[in-house]
């Protein structure tokens, strides 16, 4: 994703803006490396609740979007079919949230290390 500008998003709220922050090229490279190590899966993202925590996402100006929630990570570019990976332990999800500036995402909103 050379040259793409990327933004992190913690999908937390209904009715007010979710926290958003810029992600550096170096952080995107780290996320890409972690993504590459995740095993492919036929499972898809679980439907997120209408209220409360719904995962973490990275949105890039290139059109690529990562979304991680409840043990599944998804990568999608534009109108392509999403590619899903198993995020056992939610390491990719937590890695996205870890790119946020300190204090932006409330600690109580961080996902637990549960296995799907």
C-alpha cells in the first residue's frame, strides 16, 4: 500500500462518531506482516451488535479496508470479494487498536483475548 494514507477506526458507538486516527506507513507495514501470518479461513465476520463494540478497522485511500472482530479478520478492496483470516486470540484486532494514540480508545472497550 505504498503511498496510501490509512486511518484506524474503533467501531464503538451508535449515534456519535467513532474514534479515528492516522496510521503511519510503518504501522501499516506491521499490520500487513501480521495479516500475512494469519491462516485463511472460510469463516466470515460475525454479525456485529447494533450497540457497543463492533471491532476495529483500517481504511486506506487505496480503497483497501481491514476489519477485525471476534476472531475473524477481513480484507477487502473496493467491490472485491472479502478475504477472511482466522484471528485466534484477536491479535490482529488488538494490533489495529494499538496504533491509536494513548487514551483515544477507552480501555474498557478493548477486546478480551477470547478464542472463537
